[in-house]
């Protein structure tokens, strides 16, 4: 059974940093594009970043460009999101999601993790 | 690409037919999916490629449209369908979601 399990969220002060992890099981990360989507409390879904199956291509929303970095470790079958210079508006549940193909645009997300909450506050 | 979803909320009864619409600001072919989200849970894909039903999803859910106008229809609303629904376009970066439609019990 395919599953995604996020971790790494928590309470962070403004300006701080965090690394979120998403462990995949039941499939290989190298075959599929992966994406991070976030959802601020009581708000809608917002796409943050995607990475191709090969890992060679990454994409970022303008709101996170320069502060977020998406990567993957094939040996650990794990997706990461490194976040620096955290702001209050980054407070959200962060979901990792699996695409249906190796390129992010070619398919929507068919599998989501349960999410990890990041709270940015002093 | 802006995705304009309507209505933002609706009240309906069990057995009602419900229609939710997403309008794209430019042609996205059929690069659209529909998701259902219940409180405290991750989104679940219902429809992909605008009109293809995700495996395991009841057939009362149907998607239609292409280009700029898309519709999600629930033919006979069931108690477990009360949730928030989102459309997603994956034609161009940045990927964008509709604002969501909250379906509530009348």
C-alpha cells in the first residue's frame, strides 16, 4: 500500500528555520514527481513547491522562492522541504503529495500525507 | 492562472443534486482535478483529467468540462459527502487551487 508520512513540524520563532520530511512507502520516489502543499488555519490549499522524479527540476511559488528548498533522498525514499527565514504567514499544515508521473505538470496528486503543522510565533 | 470556484458554500439536503463550478482564467485543456477535504484530514482526489473518476470513488461524483469551464456534480448527496471541495489546475506553474466550496447540511 502506498503511503506518505510527514514529520518535522513544530513551533518556530520568526526568522527561524525548519526541515520537513516526508517518508514514502509502497512506491519509489524516483518514479514520481512530488509536491508540497500548505494550508493556513481555516484557509484553502496553496501549492508551495514541486520536484520532478529525477530530482533535476524544482519549482516554487513566488511566496516561498528563495526561502524554501525541496529535495529528495532516494536511498531513504524521503522528500524534504527546507524552510528558512520563517514568517508568521508560513504558519500552516504542510502536506506532501505524490504525482501520477515523473513530471509535476503531467498529473495531479493522487496520494497525500496526513500533514505536519508548522507554527511561526514568538 | 486564476481558478474561480463557485459557490464558496452551499447548504443542501441528503439526496440533493449538487453542482460546483471552477472557471480558469485561461485555457487549461483538461488539466484539472477535484479534491474532497474533511476537517482535520488530508485532501482526497475524486476526479482527475477533468472527468476521470478516481478508483474507489462512488459513481455519484462526476466531473465535466475542458478549456476554462469545469463542473463537479454530486448526483445524490450522501451524509459522508458533507465536506469542502477544491479544484486544482496543473497546466501551468504556479499550480493553483480554487478557493474551495463548503458543502453543509441544510
